[in-house]
C-alpha cells in the first residue's frame, strides 16, 4: 500500500516536472512547481536529472541527406504516380469493357427471354387444342352420354384407357 | 460540405503555416511546391524515422513512402492541422506498419531458431545494473551515442515516437496527440514515463561525468 502510494507520488512528480520542462503547465501550476523547486533540493535534483538525460538525446543521429535523395524521391513519386495513372486508366478501360460486355449479355438475355415468351404466348391456343384433341375427336360419342356420372362409370370400367381420356375426366 | 467553423479553422492554418500554403499549391498541381516541401522536411522526417526503425536505409525508404502518400493525397488535402502535424501523422502510420511487419518477421525468425531463444537487448542489463557498477571510464562520443540509442531502443514504440516528436520536432502535447491519435493527457503520461525511463537508464553515465 505504502509502495503503491510512493510510486504514485513519484509518477505525479515526474509528470509535473516533465510538463514544466516542456512548457506545458498553466501559469498557476508553473508557479507552484517553481515555489517547490526553490525550497526542495530533492525536487531540484529530480528536475536536473530529467533535463540532463533529455539533453543526451542530442547524441542521437540526425539526418543530413544530399540533393540526390531529393531527386530520387521526386523521381520515385513521379514514376509511382504515373504508374497509378496507368493502372487507373487500365482499370477504367477494364471496367468499360466489362460494362459493355455486361450490357451485351443483358441484351441477349432480354432478347432470348422476349422471344421465348412470345413463342410461348403464340403457341398457347395450339397447345390447348392439342390437349383437347382426344375430347374433340370423341365429341360425337360424348354427346350420347346423358350425364357425367355415366361417363365416370365407363371410365372406372376401363373404357377410356386406350383412348387417353382418363386425364380429361 | 465544410461547416463555417471548419472553414475558418482551415483558413487560419493557411494563414499561419507557410507549409500549408505550399501543400495547397501542390494540390493545385504545382510540382515545384512539392519539391520545396520535400527539401524542407526530408532531414526532419528521416531523423525521426531513423530513430524509430534503427536503420538509415530503411528510414530513407520510409520517408519516400511518406512523401509518396502526401503526393497521392494532394487532391483531397484540406488544411485541418499544421502541415507538420499532418505529415508526421502519415509518418507515424507508415512507421507503425513497418515496425509491425518487422516484428512479425522477427517472430518468424525467432521461431525458426533451433534454440528458441531471442537475444536479450544489451540495454536490459544496463537498466538494472546497480549503481555500484557504473561505467568507470570516459565514453567516446560514438559510444555515448550508442548508449543513448540503446536507451531509446528500450522504450516502447509509442514512447519512442512521442519522444522523437517532442525532442526533434518540438511539438506541443496537443500536436503530438493529434499526430498519434491520442488524448493530450495520454501524451503527457507517455512522455513522463518515457523521460523517467530514459533518466533511469542514462543517469549512471551522467553521474560519472562521462559526457564527452
């Protein structure tokens, strides 16, 4: 518990000192830090250590590239964006071809569907006549039947089997 | 469709930031303006990237990737932040992707190692060295640079990025937050922990007065 409290206090202090060094504190917090720095040697030591280790980062490598890097960057960007345009154009062209192909395929499909529908519609009367042909052929015989019950009786006895009239009845 | 507030903010960045004006010229098709931006930012970008990926050649490749992304984004560019903030946001994304890819590659290499052991970072042992075992001789300038680089390497990726932006770009917490997609408070904590870690690692060398 005490260790946790100590760690939290340490973290708060470091956060405050780092923000102070970075100029990120508001006026009141800034004054508070400066008052404590004036009276607390340990606090001052912490600040000094943070600043010294921060200053050591000056030893990290810093880039100083020459003109050739700039030129190669510009050339690379020009080349890549030219490739981008080329790809975009070829993608656009592929899309156009695909659209034209799809439109053609759709037209053919619509034509085939319309043709089939028309044929089906036109053949409707013929199919009805064809379906009713056995009845038409035997129409004279049926006239002699007095009722439907009589015809059903004949059907049960198998009279129409060969004539294919069972479905029609 | 921009709101009035957004338009006013964009106009502000355009007024105060000359690099935003250059980027707007790039948007309008001015290639010379792009070259000027490359000239202004190439060293700054490579410095930050080099300290993130620890490899000069890789840093240059990544910097070119950043400039390429900038150029590709020109048509949709809107000055909604300082130019440097926008540029380093792209750089942060590019570097994060590169580091993740490198980490995956490292995992593959480590699992391919028949001993199955990854080499420990030298700084790991330095960081826990008791104060009685401080370096006793003066460090050469190159050696000190190496010590500082290893100290930076021991930080997490986000701490490192925040440190680079703060130290080399002198960015405010607000700008770092925008660049890294974090809150200002998160940046404050991140930098505080990073600098405390650096202090703990580097303090022995400072105490010994070994700075050249």
